[in-house]
C-alpha cells in the first residue's frame, strides 16, 4: 500500500538527512580523525577514506538513484538515464571505498575479511554490481522484450531495495565496529567524537528509511512517478 504523501515532500527530508550525514562523517574523519589521504605514513588517514566514500558515495548516491523515479518531475527516458548513471557512480565509489579499507589493512599488517561487516560489505557490492548490470542489459541497452521487462521489474525494484537496506544496515554495523575499536583504545564512551559517530549512524538509518518512504509514496494520478517508467 502506497504512503499517501507526495514523494517530493519525503524526498526533501531525505535530502536534508543526506546533507547532515555527509557533513557529520566529514567532521568525524577530518576534525576528529585527522583527515584523508591515499598515501600516508599515518595509515589511519587511508582508512578515513572508507567511511566518507561509503556513506557519501555509495549509500547517499545510491539512495538518490533509487528516489529518481519518484522525486524528479522529468521525462521517463531522462529519469532512466539519471537512475542508471547515479547507480554506476555509487558502485564505482563503493568499490573505491572498499579498496581504501583493504589498502589500510595491508599497509598496517591487519588481516582482511575477518569481520561480519567486511563479509557483508563484499556481498553487498557484488549484489549491487549484478543488479546494475542486469538493469543495464534488460531496461536500457540492448533492452529486453516487453514481457521480460514487465516480469523483471518487480524483482528489480525489490532486490534493489533489499541491497540498499543491507548497505544501510552494514554501514551502521561499520560505525559500531570502528567506535568499539576506538573506545577499546581509550576514546571516552561519552566523548564528543563517540556521540558524533552514534548520531551519524542514526542519521544514516533515517536517510535509508526516508528513501524507502519516498519509493513507497503515492504520486498524483496525473504524473508518472512510478517505477513502470523503467
């Protein structure tokens, strides 16, 4: 059942949460953690790329792509291209963010893929890539038959929302994991940094929720904001 709220109202809240989340993760990694660097003797600066890129580049960009069909009053073909391009950017940045985590671990002599967060992360990026490739081939180019597109559409939307939800959940798990490491290393449990990390995780969850609310909203009958535009 669709939510009886205009999609752009919900999308506006999502955009505000996206800005808040982006600012908060940047403040954390730059102000509290010392900044970002791909090459540095301080390997923590390499790791800092990971949460920034995964939240802003992967989750927020992916959420914007998901909301395209409900939040933009544009022609179907234009929305389709924007949807495809934003997801491609999110996928590329997601891979880059994972590479930053691997680089940090390798140069710091830390084992890779030992945590639930890392296992889920690899699985999510693989599913995201498969979803994007399938969408490209079936809905964009070369494009499947009308019957194939019609049969695939509900699953494409459902799997997309499932992967996005997993990404939001895994980001929250990542914030928790990193904060636990920091607290075990002496960070105060009620320090400004600890509170910022927790609130950033909450904002991330709220952003994910409003993305899903936007997709579930009901647009005016005169406008075609549905995923049938695919």
